[in-house]
């Protein structure tokens, strides 16, 4: 869902999407997320058009995997 310019994750659909997390992604690779259930705030800052390089998925998957350690 969307509200106030950010996305709200409504259901888990990947390894890096907790329900209730609030997220925003910019057009040039910058991404921000606050996940209250994991007590997490994280920012990915890149410069490039789109997420075609796989950095986006690799970053968020790594962040959530690190929480388990």
C-alpha cells in the first residue's frame, strides 16, 4: 500500500519484506526502509538508473540475513 509518499509492506513476498515495514525507493538507486518489527532503519545510497544490477535485492537480503546472526 501507499501513503504519504512511502510504501507500506502489507505481506511478506520476499526475503526482505516484513509486513508493516515502511519503504521508499528513488529512481537512481537510493532506498530507505524502517521496519518496526525488526527494530531496523537502513539506507542504501547508489547512483545509477534503476535496480538492474542486482544491488538492491542483494543489499536488502543481506540486511535481513544479518539480523538473524
